[in-house]
C-alpha cells in the first residue's frame, strides 16, 4: 500500500477511533476553515498541555495551584456571570463588598472605608498609585505649588509592577538600591529620597525575592516625623501582595497595616495566600477620602447609575465568589491553620536543606517571612544554582527557580522554594532528597561544561 493510500485509510477510520491531530499538525497560524468535533478540540488542547509543567511542582509561583473541589464547582458554575454587570448581578456586587469589608477589618481600618476588586495586585497597585498621584496633585494645587514633577519612593526589593506604574503614569521612580547583606529597606534608606514632590512611599510585606518585609513600622515613623517637621504629608502604601494574608495570621502583633497612621492604602493578591486561583486582587483604602474622587466614574449604564474604579471593565465573577468561599469556608481559624502548616513545613524543609551540606539559607533565622525557603550554595563548586535548578527539573520536574537579586545585590544568586498547602511534610522531605540527588549528579559529572549550561531563566515575580 502506498503511503498516500495508507493515510487515506487511516483518515477514514480516524473519525471513529482517533483524533485527526495524530496525523495532522495543530492549526497554528490562521483560523482554520473548518471546525472539528468538540472531543477533538478538547483532546488537541489537553495533549499539548501535557508539555507544560505540573502546577503542583511549580515551587516558583506564589499563585494558588490547588483549590477544593467545592470551590472549583463554585468557579465553574459562575463563569458566565460578568462581574461588571452590577445592575443584573447585585448579589455578586454585594459579595465583593463583603470581601472588601472583611479585608479592611483584617487590616485594622479605623472605620468605614472603600476598596476595589482587581485582576491582581498589579491592577491594584496601578489604581493605588494613581490615587496617590491625584491626591498629591490636589494638595499641591491647593498650596499653589508646582505639580509637574511627581516622584514615588520604593526599594529595589519591589515587584516590577512599581516601575511599570511609574513609566505608564509618568512618575519619577526613586529606587533605593539594596545591599548584598540587606535585602529589604528601612527608614534610614528612605529618608534621603523623600521630598515635597513625593506622592508616596511603597513598602513591601513579603518580597518576591526572599519573602521578608521592609521595615514598615520604621518607615511609618519616619513619615510621621517628616510630616511634623517639614510639613510633607507623604502617604505610605503597603504592597502586601503576598504578605497580606500571611502576617495577620502568623504575626498578628506586628503592626504593618492601618494600625500605622501613614499607611493609607494596601494591596493584596487574593490569588496568592488568599488561596484563590489566578484572577483576583484587592485594593483597600484606610478611609474613603484616601481614594481620589476624580478617579471614580459614575456612569449610567443599562439604566442604573454605577460607580466604578477599575482599569478593566468586563471580567469574571468566579474568583470574587471563590474568595468569599474561602473566607467563609476557612474563617480566621482556617487561614491561621493553613499558614502555620505551611510555615512549619517550610521550617522543616529549611532544616533539611541546611543539613545537606552544600547550601546555606538566605535570611536571618527567625525573621518574619513568607512560608518559603531561600538558599544558595555555601561555597564554589563546579556548578552553580542555575545548574542545580535545571538538574532538579530534569530529574523530577520540580520547578525551583534560581535567580540573581536586584541591584546592588545583583551578583548574588539564590534559589527559592515556596511551601504551599500541596507541599506537605512528606513531599517537602522528598524535595530535599531530590535536591541532594541533583547535587550528587552534578558532582559526579564534575560540574557542567560552560557550553552545556542550560540557564533556565526563571522569573521570580509571579
Ligand atoms: C505578585 C506580586 C505583585 C504582582 O501581583 P499580581 O497579583 O501577580 O498582579 C506585586 N507585588 C508583590 C510584592 C508581589 O509578590
């Protein structure tokens, strides 16, 4: 039989037994002329995604990779509900407001306040930053002063979104460099950068690099002092993308939130330690007046007046509902249990890694930190952290990123493993022994030849 005949025969029976993409390439450059059966479409996508990493072995991401089946059901059953249609779905809008009130309370807001559901912390930071800029301009205009040179002060330990905000919205970024032995910032670092054109200072609670917090309390005290001595009323925004759901449960006595008077706004990612799948973040203001009124749009849409403060318009309701699901499902006790469990497993993993020999831990033992383990090679070997990351991925599929720190600590390379709910005690110890095995392989190979190095460029900030 010729090859052409063979293919014809196979195609004839494929509709019965197979999947046409066993013999055809997947459409990849133009909308195909004809469609396919639902099953073929589903299989086509499913088969390709097998090539992606398994999310539960992705220890690089802070974002949720597992939710309970009941939560998944809430999500699946509400995908058709456009969140922005407040008039049509008033109860969904009410549930969003409940989440905002619960977060404001968790963050010790002094009274009634306001906030917004966002796509994630990035949108929350854009909106929070805009409000800082607008409020600064109002203050300057009132005082008859120049409004053309706004600046924003933050450390090199922030997420890239802060620089993005500055570029998109025309604000001068004043970035405080880190030091190799100091990977967060405090008041003495901030002070020289603040002036009358500073729209705000951003402090991080749980950096993406090592999981530690800036000295939010110290920065607050500095800003209070500057207000009293120089008359600059500089607001403090806390980027609690990760830390906002960790600190209230692990370190309830540490004041980083609205207990500090200069903290005017806070963002948190619902899809990180809020334990919801990607697509949800929150912005919470200290008081209603901290949201610049000019940024709120009152529109008459489909017969009802609605106030919106967002960069997007249409979006799903599922993740808002999933956030509320977690709030009522876990309560404070549940979140505390989950955070403590992750912290305990992170501690055990850290101990196992420290005992292994080649590594030392990054960070001060006992410092307040997100549940993760940051570590680096303790001494020169024939290979580096990037090689270990590749080897670990090759041997067991673990995604543990290696990366360099921001300036002026950019010659420092570290690795970091997030310890989430799906990395239980046994899994954490398996990871530790896999890490030791990866080092053994590299030792046996005598390190990798320079040309063979596959530098897996793994970002850290997602
Ligand atoms: C993840 C993260 C962000 C960005 O948040 P998204 O929710 O991914 O948009 C900003 N800041 C910090 C500190 C983060 O960890």
